[in-house]
């Protein structure tokens, strides 16, 4: 059966820093969103700068060309002005949904460059707290615009809520895919606030990492966010050698319709092909390397970035799953990033930082960071599930979400395979 209609909230940055190409690209993003939303879905659109305004008051999408033309015309009239107060935008949206008696939001999409210059709350931690307090544990998808946008803030907002982050630069070739992937993740959701709790004796291998369970000593938690229908959620763990697997337990906790639910995992070392597991382990390794490269690029350490990229390519080359579609994609992305790093290193040295390092081209930095995001979350260009390891645990249960079913909620566990060894 088709998934029930969704109520999507969109926060559109119309501040002065969005002038020019950025605001026009945001308009194209919203136009693409309107074209892809299903009949019966709702859209509440709020623009924010120093002030905030409701542009679409929980509009029900009819799919009629006349309505689409009217909504697109409203979006096209928007202009970029004054400061950036996301706090005001969040508050305006929350008040309108509440006062207007609208259904609760199922997700929020934030379209911005992340340069929040006004408001009492500007950090990712504070803004996440506001989203959670006003709307509950819903995913907040972030889309960044321009090569110098505040990527750390936007990635943190998305990751904390279990959503994904996308980057749209001066070129808009990826815009339809990014908007389509975001809406698909929202419209196929069957459970949210999904997390895996496990013993602190284990190590979560996921690039996004894990956090302690508050008030429960010796317990850790991995936040997997919302769960789309028909897709597995994967999480990679390293289990110490010699561990009795029968003593290793995982609990999957999640929400459906606001109700807390949980599933206990049982040992199952045979249901998942080893190659699938090795492919996911490779994803975690390469994902961490890309994150490391991104951090080095921020410090203009291009030579070290080159070495890590070269090492990542060596690991893929000797991997037993190097012919898999994911490994091929990762290899291509590392190669194209390496070519750009080498070009920057060989270019005339006219741009130096105070430490005598060549400044990283902004576009290269943000594309690399966006690539890393694809491998650290369950959604994105590669439609990756978050995780793996050999010798698996999986639930034989199903999550009943009324009109949709999700199978194989989580697969976790096993002894971590040794990473292939090679030198840069």
C-alpha cells in the first residue's frame, strides 16, 4: 500500500549572504521539490532572514498544474535581504503549525548557507535542541549552498536528527537527485529515532561514531535516525577477539506514531553474505579516511591529504570486494579528489596561509566533505545502509508501521576483519 501523505516543513534562507546565485539555486530547489511531492502531501514553507514569514501555510499538494504554477510564482518573487536568524524561522514555523491546527511535521528541510548571524541560538547544538523541543524527534535534512557555506554546522544538524546533508555548489547538475533523495527518505519513513544500544566493551566502527547512553553506565548508542521502508539499516561493530558471541547483546529502539518500541537482537552468523559485510566494512574505513582528508584540507594540509587519498586507493585495490559497485564508486570519487589535490599542489603558489601552506580551494573542500557524508549516513547518493561486520546479528522480527513494513531492521556484530595493509 502507498505510504500515507507527509507534512514537510521547509526553511528557506533569504538573508543577504544568499544574494545572487545562491538564492536562485534555492528557488530551483523548491521548484524541484514542488514537482516531486505527492498528491496529498502538505508543505509549510517559511522564509527567514532577520525576520520570518510563512509563505506556504500547510498547503496540500493537489498535483494540478495551476497550483504548481501559483506556488512556483510565489517562490520566484523571494529576494535575499538583511541578516540570518534561523532561530526565528524555527519559532515561526512551530507557532504556525500549532496555532493553525495543522498535522505535526514529519520532517524539516533546511535550505541555507549556514551563516547564522542573528538570534540568541546559532550553534548546531542549540538549534538541534530547538528543532527537537518544537517538533519532536523528526529528521532535519540540510542542503548547503555556495562553496563557502558553514558545512560543519549543517552536517551536525542533520546528523544529530538522523537525517542527511547535501551540498549544491554553483553548478546545479546534482540538484534534482539531491531533492529527490531527500523527499524519498521522508516519504518512505516507517519508523524514526532509530538507535542501537550496545555494551561499551564494543567499538562502533561507523564514521559517525557513537555516544554513551545517558544514565546507563557501560552502555553506548548509535543513532541511525529515521528508517525508510524496504531498506536495511546497517551498523558496523568491532568485537574483541575471543568474545563469546552468545553474551553480546544489542537492542534496537525506535518510535512509530510517537510510541516507543524496541527489539532484541539474536545471534545469526549466516544470513548475510560475507562479501556484503566486507563491502560495508570497507565503506567505514574509506569514510573515515575521507573525513580525515576533509579535516586536513581545512588546515590546508594538502600534501597529507594526498597521502591519505593514495592510501585509501591502495586499500580498495587489495580489497576482496574491489569489484563491487560501492567499491568502484568510492575508488572513482577518491581518484577525482586526488586529481584536484595534485592540481592544487602543482598550481602557481600565489595563495598561502600564515603557516606557509597552500590554501585549499573552497569548492574542493566542500565537495570532499559532502562525499564523506554519503558514507557516514544511511541515505545519500550511494543509498548506503549504515554499517556491518562478519558474523552477524539480525532480528527476525518486523516493524509494523500500519501501511508499510520494514524487514531486517538491523544487522550488527561479529569479529572485525583485519584491514588490508599497504603503504601510501
